[in-house]
């Protein structure tokens, strides 16, 4: 109940943030202008347009999660609004989860807006409603669940600028960590290979949520992979949130 | 009367700076607040008043000591159900209006919508903010924020209200109004703990005080017991008598428009002064005895530190 009250208040606060609309505007612009980009390429233009649009939604969604998420908890502490909140009969984890779900609600609304523009445009251009595109959007959203948790984790102990950099680092590493696995296979067995294998296991693999190629090019999507990616996202998110709660639980609000 | 807040042996150390240096803010604080009283928590800046309050409300974790709120350990959420808190220089969600803001806090206590509506109406009336109820808090002045903050602290009809510097930054009229609200809280049976360095206000409304200096409580008790009723000196404004003659009886201070302010430390000499003025056909313009004030007590304690 308390989590819901805080989440609704966070949602009200986040939707008044101008940066959200700036990013939404750029996302809409990227979705619309992707047709121009497609003209410069060779191949099935519509497929490239869809791919670029899905990638834009993913990137702008992540930026929204990072830029708003990293300020959420920090602002409460900095502006001292947290003093009156924590003095009420609420537990600290309820506060943190309320903030998290409030931002998730905001991102859901933003994703729905971007998704509507995207699916609407594709419908107009091709005359076909593609349900698989919706699936790709769901997995982008799963990725946002994790990135938001990471942004909130950093926001518990660091300033918004540093937290944004850390979260952006997490996002970039997450999308390129698969190359470590590829590299490990090419390296001679030994310490180097073990190190690379450990690193690729520890670092997040956000490419798990990237099913754009399969969706756009109508390639088969094994249910096992979809289930694995969903479980990976949910468990990783739960782990990061638990870490954030642990840090927040013993923090002094000076 | 039963105890509503008890603190025993509270200690807190902070590490500050890039190369952390430990600074002990609270050095073993103990006091208890009884139900139904207004308890003043006094001390100069940096004495540890706010740190103590934050420990009580679970914003800071003490290194050692025991705090009990309404008969329960202070971190038990049930103990906070009956507590209201107004922080120093309150900042609230400025995207909300006063009504939305109070409604949000009412929801945190799980109050039903009808109860919330009724309480918000009554509280806005109490703090005289009905006219600005639907204005965003962003547009509020400091005094207005302080009033809405007070309303927020009362939304759960608390038994204990903790106010950190509630009179800071208010104009004289605002201070009087807040003082009246605090007195009304006591009349309604609530216990109030307030920290302040505006001593006259504390003196006017508090039943008991504790004086905190450098992380230690130097004195605590009923105001009447702490401040002696003994007359420190008597100030007499008179005219018609020369300064030289008065010097033997007291300390003649200013001479403005032919009037002299005479400070008489020995009470027994007052009749002599009056006789002298009568003999010289002079006049007495005023005669005022000064007893010890809280300020005298406070300055006396803080200075040696």
C-alpha cells in the first residue's frame, strides 16, 4: 500500500520533468527520420527502418531511465524531502521500491507513446500490423526494468552526474560484453581465457533482450531463449534492487 | 504522567572530509519527555540538537544508546504512527498543492479518503492556509511552508509532535501564530518536543527544557527550577539627582534628556534611592526588577565551553 502511494507520487513528479518530453521528442524525431536514413542504404529498406526505429526506442528509453532514475533518490535526500517521509511509519525498502515502481510506471507510459508512434507508422507504411514488433518492445521494456534498478542503485550513494555516468557505463558494457565471450574462444586456454570467461559471466549481458534482428528479419525465436532472457532480466533486476535496499537500509540522512 | 519519549546514553560520531576525520557529535545523551508537556531542547548551533532529533526519528542510526518512542523501540514503524515531525527549513514536493501534499501524507498513514478530506480541511483552517490550499508549494513563502509543514506533522493526530526550529525564519507575527498553535497542541493533549535557539519563545511556552552544549546535556528540568526567581538587579530611571550622588548607591548608566538609568544590585538600597530622589525634588520615571532569564542561564552555560 505504502509502495503504491509513493509510486504514484513519484509518477506525478517524474511526468513533470521536462527532460522526459525532450527525450520523447527526439525519440519521435528519430522514429520519423529513420526513413531518410533508409534511403542511404542498400537492401530491404522497410526492415532497416524497423530496426533503426526499435533501436531508437531502446536507446531513448534507456536515457529516460538513466537521466530520471539517477536523480530520483538523490533529489529526495538533497532537497531533504526524505526527512518527513522516513519519519512516517514506512520502511526504507518501501520508499525505495515506491520510487522504483513510480519510474517504471512513467517509463511504461513513455514506451507506450513511442510504441504507438512506431506501430502506427509501420501500419500506415505497410498496411500490416506486426505482432512480433510488440514482442520486441516488451523485451526493450524488460531491459529498462534492469537499467532503472541500476540507476536507482547508484542514486542511493552518488550524485546524479556520477550515477548517470556509471549507469551509462553499465548500459554500454552490457551491450558489448558478448564480445568478451567471443574473444575468450579465440584466446589460448590458460589464465587469460579463464579471466575473460569470468568477466563475461560477471558482467551484465543486455544483448539478451535484443531480439530486434530476429523480429525484423522474421527469423525463428526459440521460446527457450525468450524464457531465459525474461528470467535473466527479472532475476538481475531483483538482485540489483536488493543491493540498493541493503545500501539504503543503513544510510544516515545527515 | 507516563513517559512518551526516553533517550538513554545516546552517542553518535560522524566521519567528515575527504580523508575521514571522526567527530563525536553526541557524547552520551539521556533525557525523558512526559506525556502532555512542551519540552524545549536548547543549544547553540552545532550542539547536536538536530542530530538527536534525527536519531529519534530513524533518519540517523546512533552508535550507542537506547531510544523508546511511545513505549516501543524507536525504529518500530508502529511507534511512528503516533509521531508528527516538522524538520528544520522544511522542503516539500513543490510540484504538489498544499491539499495534494497533505493528502499524500495522509495516505502514508493509511487514512481513508473521507477521513483525509476532513482532517485536511481542519488542519488548513488551523494553520490559516485555506486560501492557498490549491496553490502549488513552489509559490509558497517560507512562512507558508512552515505552516503547511505544521499541518503535515498533525495529519495523523499524533501523541508526540517533534518540531526542529519551528520558529526559525518567521516574522514576529508568524512566530506568535506558531506559538499559539503549539500551545493549542498541548491543550489538545499532545506532547511537543521543540528545538530552538530563540530563547524568549521557549521561555514563553515550554514546561521543561534540556540544554545541550557540545554534545552533552548540561542542564535539564522545569523552567521554574532552572531559572532562579532571585532579583539580579533593579533598573531605575530617574531625574533631578546628580550622577555623583548616585554612584554610591548603584551604577549610573546613561543620561539622556536629563534622565539617568541607575542599576541597583543591592535590593536593600532601593528605599535609599527613592528617599534621595524625594529629598532632591526629583522624579522616578520607571522602576523595573530583572530576574534571571533563560538567556542568562543559557549564556552562562555556553560561554565557558
